[in-house]
């Protein structure tokens, strides 16, 4: 949904998608969500990922995906 909302310029759908995805951020998926948020220009989600990484750096930095 995030990709489609970006492609078809649907800001309301993008917001709903970002808020939904944001609820599931954890140390296992934060890097891939961050990458997707950058790709699809999802600024709220991007900020949420950066906030999560900052507050959980020790756990996140141990993941293979972080490297």
C-alpha cells in the first residue's frame, strides 16, 4: 500500500499506511522499514524508524541487516 500510495500520489492512504507500519517496528525489521520509507518518501515513517534506531541502538546495531 505504501508503494502504491506513493506512486499514485495518495497522501491520505500513505498516512494510513505509515501509521499502520509504524506500529510494527522492532529491532528485526526497522532497517528494512527505514529503507522502504526512504524509497517511498514516507517521511513520518522514516522519522519513526530513526527514532526507534536511536532509542534502541544497542539491539539494532547487533542485527546483520544493520551493517
